C-alpha cells in the first residue's frame, strides 16, 4: 500500500527542521523524503511538526497498574518494590493481556512506535511453568501488536532474590531456577518469532542482585548467538552497589564488564550511582545507557551522570520504566532539567541530542537500527505534534524542535503512523477510548 504524507514541518536526519516535507511510504517503509516540496493533492496532511516514532527502551508494562497508588507511602525503592510484588502475584494469562494492550495503546497515544519490554513475569504461582512456558511472553507480544507497536521482548534471567540470597515470595514466578533452563526457554521464544519483522527477542540480566556473575556468560552468549540486544538494570540504588562490592569486591558495572556483558548491543538501564571507572567502562565499550527519569524521580533513585556517560561514548536512550508517566517529551527534557538542578548549568543537552535519544539511538538499542529517522529505507514511523496548543503556540520553524522537547507533552501528539499503519488519528487510537480500556483492565485487578 502506498501513501503520501505532506508535513507542515519535519525533523530530518541533519537534526534540523525543514518545512513543507513530502514523505512517500510503501508498505512499512519510507521510500522518499522531499523537503521544500508542494503538497500533492492526494497527500495526507500532517499539521505541526512531524518527528520519527519514539522508542521506549525500558518498560515494565504491568506496573502501569500501580500509577497513583503508592504516592502516600514514605521511603524509597525497596518499599515500593513490595507493592510491585503484590501486583505481580495477581497477574496471570487472563488478566495481563487487557492491561498490557491498554498500556501499550497509551504509549501509542504518546508517539511511541517501538517498546523494549523488560519481561520477567514468566511463570505461574509458586514458579510453576504454564503449559507453554512462554505464555506470558506471548501475551505481551500480542498486546503490543494489537496496540500497533513493534516490540523487543527483553526476556529476563532472574535467579536469586538478592546478592547471595534465595528467591522468596513472588520472586519465584520470575525465575527459571537455573540459567540453562532460562536459555532453553528463551531459545524457544526466539525461534517462534524468527521471521517476524515486528518482534525482536532480546535478553536481559535483571541485575547483579538477581543473576550471579558466573551465570552471566550464558545470557551474554544467547545475545551474541542471536545478534540480539542485551539489557540490564545497573546501579539504580546505592544499596545494590554496596551489596555487590561486599560480595565481589567490584561495582555492578565492573562485574558486568568482567563477564562480557558490556558492548554496542548492550544497554545499562539507570546507571545512576556509577564511578569514574564505571563511566569509562560503559563509554569505552559503547554500551547504551537508558535514562528513565520519571520513574527514577518517582522512586527517589537519584540523578546519574548522563552527560559524562554520553561524552565517554555511551549513547543515551530513554524509557518509561514503571509507566508512572508515559510521555517521551517529559523523559527527554527531564534529562536536561534535572542536570540543571544538580550542576547549576543550563544547556548541557541540545534538543537534537535529546530527540536522537528518543528516536534513532533508542531504536538501535532495541535491535531496530533502521528506525527512528525520516529517511528512505527506514521504518515508516511518523509522529505529528500540534504547534498550536496552549503549550506549543508560537513555535517558529527554527525553534520547533526546542519547543517540542521543552514545552510539548504527549497530549500534543495528534497523529501516529507505526510501520506504515495509522494507529492514532486526531488524538484517538484505533482501538477506541484508551482511558476506558485502562479502567476496565484495572477493574479486573481489584
């Protein structure tokens, strides 16, 4: 199917905004981009600023059900985690699909066209596998497809309840008990989706808390063998670092480096409490770093040295993590604004750098290097935002990108094309009222 789009303004790979841009799409791909071209009579007109589709590089989709329900609790990450375990215990193949579909549709409304789902809710109560050991993974993949997103399912290895500690409670649902059982299940999943262009099966080392160092090479080898992304939680909490140093006389980054987990296909999620040595190891290996600023501030995690990591060689990507907020503009600008508070400096990040983190760099970290840019041959992912709302009105062409990053919100997204398919039009998802879908899914959980 061929479609012609005419964009009032578009952010093109040179990192600049061009006016009157014609984009030709054939099937799932962009075939031609012509800036400064008159609108063909048959073209679908996209008002405002058109951007490439966003990549949400770190999501736990089921945690959308916690939104607003933990805000009256004092403390930090560890107390919140207990609430998350309680939620995870209530989910099964009957309740997860509706929640995941609605949450992914919310992402689509925000301009996200590809999601990296850090998936560890594998098994049934007591850790007993379902008849199909990958039933929960299949449910998540189907949900993303129904919402119109590509997905990288980051199948997560989870073996221990803490550094040197046994699994307890709900954690047993996350675990395959041995790394070889994890690998066998993950290989079955990868084989199932081998020919599906819209699905990538990646791997994840949950953390140094959950995967002993001697088991990490099996996960790394799976990623290498399948040319797949490898993601891992890294140094989100100081307590995590302290436990790691006490056990291994090394930081989490150093442990991951020593066991081959860093590299250009790898992504360190959070990387907040990292040392200068850690920064050199991450940057020197070209490991991506994924910032999840809305969740990190929600959980009082801290503000990491993202600019230093970027300058050392780590590409920046963005994620919504717990989905406490789903707004990639907010994730992007928070990188800059939070650093202003901690450094006393402005303009540490340009709008182009932050948009690249949300688009091309993010897609590459999820195994889709041919997405996230408006160029011939790329996936046909287009996100059009209003430049006439109360937040964005007055945006002149040269400053449209800055207006998008520092003023727009997800509510300004009016049209989303994902892989050539229009999934959001006039601010409405093809599935209908996403708020209603979320309410109904959440009601089933009680």
